[in-house]
């Protein structure tokens, strides 16, 4: 038996306390990689008018049945200019790509299939006649109204993460504002007397505050906005002040690293008891046992371990799904099955082993990235995924099939 919380139960508990997403209206240029809150239907046809797909001449196809036919050129139609007359029998209009097709015309003959001579580097005088070298059929080189999208057609579905092409479609439809889910803000707190800012020299016993940068990057990669606070010293006063400063930023979530273990200077838990409440503490995972979840003044709080690998692994397992729920993003965790390429060991907790993945004869083979120390961040740099050894299994022989949680 163990007093450590089952990881699946921990995730279920914390997600039950994470609120749903909040929608907001933003212009398209601010919506890339945001999650759409509503279905989008087309308010107009695309294209909204029949237009030419080539530079050439708008003609009546019935006038082109005989090669060598000469037509009277009665109009010039640049892109963006509406035609001012109808094409009659024996007539043609010079037309540019994207320009509206005039009434009466039912085909476009490309300029290279005529004797027309155009100079695209300067204005070219409109020649009074054009001779056709070929015939064209009705509809040739014309993009009809609604060829791409019909008015009232659903174009994008709610819960879609908007890509650049989606943004282009929204603008093409004239959508000036789109309803997406608001990006959750996350205050990131690091504690430790040993931490110094990046760019400052390291004196004996000091390390750079890499955790806050790593967590901030993970927040941004999962649709959040990171508020990275300066590192606090391991004193109750410093940590308390930093939490108050973080709360003043009005974040949607708080994430701290270190200070939730059982050491003499692990004061985050004390401050959490003062300002909020702990939902659970210590989970049956490796790496990452000293994990706290609770709330501070109604805001979800995660206290992650201080070791960099433990912080990353627990973020991926617990914080990431919560953050994505808060931002209205689906949990896109991918898990594959791999065969272990070597013997592996665990201490009986659910263990997440950093592994490289390689396909051999149609099988995915997982091998460790080297040391599995929770302080060895390079093991995460080299990893393709986290091989999951279930609870209670202490020895994994080579050739065992196990799930692998893919890393991005």
C-alpha cells in the first residue's frame, strides 16, 4: 500500500476544479493558433462574382468555333474594375486575372492563344481587334460565383485551432472579428536561494533559473500567456511577497517550481496553506512525487518539483491538460506502443522513462536517453517520448511492449 495518490485519480480530481474557457472577440490577425469558440458560416459567396482565372479576352464561346476569327475589342477590364457594358456577338473584352467577367461573355481565351501583345511592365494601348488562334468552350477559364464557398456554408467548426490558412479564409469572407477562447494567463514562480538570473555569472553553489523559462515556454506552447516572476529566496517573507505580486497580475493559474517537498526550506506549501488550500500533495509518479495542487484565492495552483526533469514531466502529465481545458483547446496528447530495446528498472511508482524512438522492421523500439536523473535536463533534450512503466512493475525486460507518451 502507498499513501501516494494514483496519477489518474489526481488528474481527474484537478480537472474537475478547472473552469471552462472564456470566449472573446478578436480581429483575425490576433487569432492565429487560437481555438475557435463557435462555428463559422460564410456570410457571402466566394468568389462573390464570376472572374477570370487568366489574363486574356472575355468572349462568347459561340464566336470562337473557327480558328482565325477576329473580334472587336470593346472594353478593358482590369482587376477590381466592374465592366460597364455587355459583350455582344463578334465582340471581346481584354480582361486581367481576377477581374469580373462581363455580361454576355461565357468564356475567357488566354492571351497566348491570340495575337494580342501585352506589355505587363507598362500600360498597353487597347488594340481595336484581336484574332483568336483557338476555340474555347463555355465556362473556360472562368471562376464562377461560389466556386470556393457558398453563402451559408459552414466553413470552420468550433474547437478548431486556427491556422494561417483559416485566418486567410476568415478575411476572404470579410470576417472582421472572430470569437475565440481567451488565452489563459499563467503566473510562474521559482523559489530557491541557489537561483540567479540568466546572464549573471555563477558563483559557487549557484545555478541559473532555467525552470521558469522552461515552464513559460511550455505554457506558450499550449496556448497560454506566461507571466514569469523573478525568483524568490527560500524565506517565508520572500515567497509570501512573491505570491502576492503574482496574484496582483490577476492570472488564471499559478505554477511554482520547488518548495513543495519536505525540506527545511520548502516554504511554498506553508504559503499555500496561508493563502489558499491544498487539494492533494504527493503523487505516485517518478519523476515528480512532490507535486501539489490546490487553489489560491480561487485560482488553480500547481506546485511542481524543483528538479528540471520532474518539473517538465509533471507539467506534461498534469498542468498541460488543465491549461488546455482552461483555454478551450483539446488535449492532443499522443501515445504509441513501443518495444523496449533494453532492460529497464523502476522503484514501483508509475515511471516515465525518457526514451529515443526508432523504427526497426515496422516496430517502434524505445531506448533510454542515458541517465534518468531528475536533474539531467539533457535527457529531455534527447527524448522523443516518455515510456510509461506501470505501478508495481520494478523490472522491464528488453522486448516488453509499453505505451510511450510522445513529446513535442
